[in-house]
C-alpha cells in the first residue's frame, strides 16, 4: 500500500507540476506577482495532495515568528525536496538561495530566475559571496522572505554538515535577525527515494536570533538542538 500510494503521489506531483509549468509559461513574461501567486497555489495543492494521497500531515510550530509581510531571513535545515517548495505556501514572497546551476535547467530554471531567487556559484569564493550579499540586500529591500539552507545541501535525518558563512553574510548585509528552522521532512520524503511515508511532518520555526556576535554558533545550536528532538 505504501508503494502504491507513493507511486500515485509521484505521478500526480510530476504530472501536475509539468502541466502547470507549461500552461503557466506566459506568466514568465508578466509581472512577478502573478507568478508568485501561481507558485503559492501550486505549493498549497502539493501539500494537500501529500496529505490526501500519502497520509502525510504538515504541522508548523512557531508561525508567530514569521512576518505577515516584510523582509525576513530564514535559515532552515534541509532534509528533503519538500523543503524547496513548502515555503511558497508559508510566506508571502519567498526568495530561495540556491546553487546557480539550477538556473540552467529547462523550465525549472526559467521559473527560478523569473521568480527572483538568488543563485550562488559555490566555487566562486569571495566574488560569489559579494554577489550573494548584493542580491540578498536587494531582496530584503523589496520586503521578501529569504530562505537559505545553512549547510548548503540536503542532509539525512541525524546527519550534520558544517554550516556555511552565507547566513552570516546575509544577516550582516540585510541587518535582519535570523529565524532558525528545524524539520523532520527527511523522515517522510526521504532523499533519493520515491517512497512518501505517512505521519506528521513537522516544521519548527524558532525565535529569531539578533546580533552578530557568535551568530553561527548560536544558530547551529538552536537548529541542531531542535533537530535532535525531531529526528
């Protein structure tokens, strides 16, 4: 039953995503708010479909820490592909920090670029860091909610990788407090697996961290402490 439900969900997920991506291509030529609205509706549909087909419910704790509008800097644990789209449904105008190579993908890359996500060349050194800071400052000035995965890549439940300096750079250049986020998404939407498991997928948004002193140390302690409870 688990395999059949997962197969059905995957077929619907990729089929509906491809169909929506093709039908909505004219929005790439229009104002970004139209595209933002479409992505919000698509993400909400995927979340509902995950619950109805796979029995995976989404529980978000700490919503009060999210702004109803205006700029924010969100540093989230990244365990699953789920983390790369759920924020379209959680905040009004998300700007993901992602590897620049994704912009080169057909269709997906066109949408990512037009949506104003922030591409990072992970081999670019200080040049890439300065671009990240410029793009982050511009996104914050537009009142957008920046989502960055501080480890820079997906990790399996229970796994830890070094936190990268991008969060510190964005906090410094935008002046925004950092919202730490823990999630157990990898338990229900595992990496490199077509299985989608039933249960309660949790997203815990923790109180914001202000000030630059020992920011990365405090951020890692907050996220990983909560991860230990979730994983």
